C-alpha cells in the first residue's frame, strides 16, 4: 500500500506511459520514409525506458528501507510479531513487484503505440542481426528475450540499491551510489577491459549488459563468456548483496 | 487474575564500547499495574525500553514478557506488547486510517470493527481520514496510542507519552491509562519526566540513575496503615507561640511562617485541634505534609541531571 499511495509512484507510471508515446509520435512525424516498423521503434523506446525504469526502481528500493529509518517509522514496524527477516523480505518482494509492473507496462505501451502508429510487421528485416543467436527467428522472441535480459539486470541493480539502503540507512546515499555505479559501470568495464586481464570476467559491470548477447556479442571483449556464465556471475552478486542486506538489517541496533 | 508478572527484567545489561550503560537491571511489572520509570536525563530509561521491545540487543541478562523471552522468542513476546517509543512516527502521506490498517495487518485478528473501535476510543473519529501530515502533535500522540492498543496488548510501554500534549490531553491520557489497567488488566509501563503526572497515574515507580536501579517505591499507601503512621502536620493558627503553649509541648513543634508544625499520628491531630480551639486559638488550616514524589526523587538521585 505504501508504495502505491504516493504521488511519486503515479508520476513515475505516468512518465513511463507518456515517454514512449512521445517517441512514437516523433518517429511518425519525423521519418520521411516508411521503412520504420513497429518493432524497431519499440526496441528503441524500450532502451530508453529501461534506463528510466531502473532509475525509478532504484529510487523506490532505496527509499523502502532507508526511508523507514529517516522517518522513524522503523520503530513501529519492528515492534510487531514479525521477525526482521520477514519484514525485509516483504519489502524486497514489494520492490521486485514494482519493477515487474513497470516492465510489463513498458512492454505493453511500446508495443501498442507502435503497432497503432506503424502497423504490425510480422517479419521485420533489420531487427535481428545475423550474429545473434536468435537470427531468423520471430521478433516476438527477440523482444521478449530483450525484456527478460533487461529485467534481470534491473533486479540485480535494484538489489544493490536495496543493500545500500539497509546498510547506510540513508536513501540519498543509496540512490546516489547506485546510479553512479550504474552509469559509470560501462566506463569502468571499458577501463578494465583495457587491462586485458582474465579476472575482468568476474567483475559485475560488464555482465549487467546482458542484452549484448542478443546481438551476438559478448560483454567482455577478448574474453568470451557465455550467457550462462553471465547469469552465474549475476547470481553470485545477487546472493552476496542479499546476504549483506539481511545481516545488516537483522543484527544491528536501532538507536536513532 | 494470575499474579505472574507481565514483564520481568533479569540482570539486564548493556555495554557499548567498554562503557556499561545499563548495569544488571532487575525489576518486574504485574498485570493491571501502572508502573512508572523515572530517572534523570541520560540515566538509561530509553535504552531500557528499547531493549524491552527488541530494538536494541542486550549485552547481558534477559527480558521476559508474558512468559516469553525477548531474546529467544521475540515474535511471541512482542505479540503481547503495544508501544510508543519517543515520538509516534506515522506515515505522513497516508491517512490515520490507512496507517492503522497497515499496522493492523501485521498482527493477526484485527478487523475493520476493531480499528473503528480504537479510533472512537482515542477520539479521532472526525480526522481519521485526513492525511497524517495535517495532524497536530496531540492528534499524532493519540494515533500513536491507537496503533499501540489495536491488538489488545497485555503490556503497554510508553516512553514520554505526555510530550506535547496540552493539559486536557494529558488528563485524558492519564484517565485512559488508568481505565485500561483497571478494566482490561493491561500493565502499563511509563517512563516520564513529569513527576506530578507520574504521581497521579502510577501505582509503583522505579528510579534509575546512571544505568542502575536505585529504588522501587509504591505510591499508593494502604488506608489501613495510615492511622498508625506518624506524619508531619502543619497547623495554620493566628498565634503560634500561644498555640504551642496550649499544647503543653506535646510533640516537638517547629515554628513556621503562619503557624507551626509537629510530628503526630492521626488521632493526636484531632486531639490537638480540640485543645487549640478550647484555648481560644483560631485554627485556619491543618495540612498533612506528604513528601512529594519530586522531593523523594531529587533526594534519591542527589539532584544530578546527566548520568
């Protein structure tokens, strides 16, 4: 209830719906040739949207724990017949559901808006590159796979923000650090790649770009990895983040 | 009603970085009792309360609530507790009613009827559907009490509950707490600085200083014992020296402004009055001087403020 009663959530949802609509309208108005098809437009808009959704979800996930501390309501929450683990888990689930909702809305809106604008194309020509593992397949599979990859990345980033929120009890710090790492992640990956060391494969950042597999590439140049490997690395980080969140939330005193 | 204590602190200690903040605190609160927790600033009252509700871990000892240990069986222990620790913080962007629904969901068995009942009990019916950010402090305190009693706790823990309440609010709270303890058998554990309020409200008080329990006193004197007790009595008379002479020096009298005071028991007071009137002395007033809680408190804690 708490997430959905805040105006900020509804504004975020509104933005998620409006932005792709604006993009679509822009495409229609600005492209002279009508080679543009609904799938391409959809993928373009989705890229932008996922960036936005990640920011929104990180803000919410940072808020959910740290906000309770800064507002003082954590006291009332903890003086209840619930273990601290249960409380933390329920918050985490609510954030994941939030991210899921926005992802689904994004898919629906981008698909619908572009089909309305451009008509439905069953076999778009330039959508899937030949190096992609999905080459020659249906655009549906491509789009869904893209969304799945991005959603997994989203979950890992949000877990990171959640962990910072629980550890530092400050939503500002959690949001700032998460977004900083998200954006500078590509740069850091690039820098690390220059060193050409094998252990770069184990660093988190390259693997956040899961969708590179889709287009036939690998996240870490010179050290090819498989999709399964990336998932594995992400899973390990996911577990580490959650263990930290859990330890810190359950064991520490609340004295503020 | 069983007389097993509702909450029992056994040798509770808290050490932070080598400093012992709470030192082997041991006390018990019985069902239906209003128990006051007094101490100078920094004596450890809030720390103790935070340990009782599980916000802070104990370095030593244990706290048992309704038979369950807070350390090993936290959810069962805390299920019988309602608490307000310092200011009752609510979600400002929700209405009072939504706040109660939210907290009510965390305890089993709280339905809409119970929420309505509690809202009526604290007198917030008119404003309960407004957002909390519009509430005055008094209303927030009342909402805090509401969330604390939703699940009919056996123990109500209040940390400085009269903060920010106007006299009418304080009076209402006091009456309500006494009613709770008498009618529902709820034990109430209150920590406060307002000694005059504690005096009116509490059955027993514990005095803590520098993390140590100094004393536990009962504030309700049994009427059976009073008649035999010797108390200090102040007589207001028009001619003190003549009055004392008329009493033939019975008991050692001290002269005070407007009269004199003696130590005497109940029957002797009546006798003295009769004699004074017979001797033509005008008696304007007779007052039994009870040492106020404030005097006792300051005496016991040596008047220091910071622990």
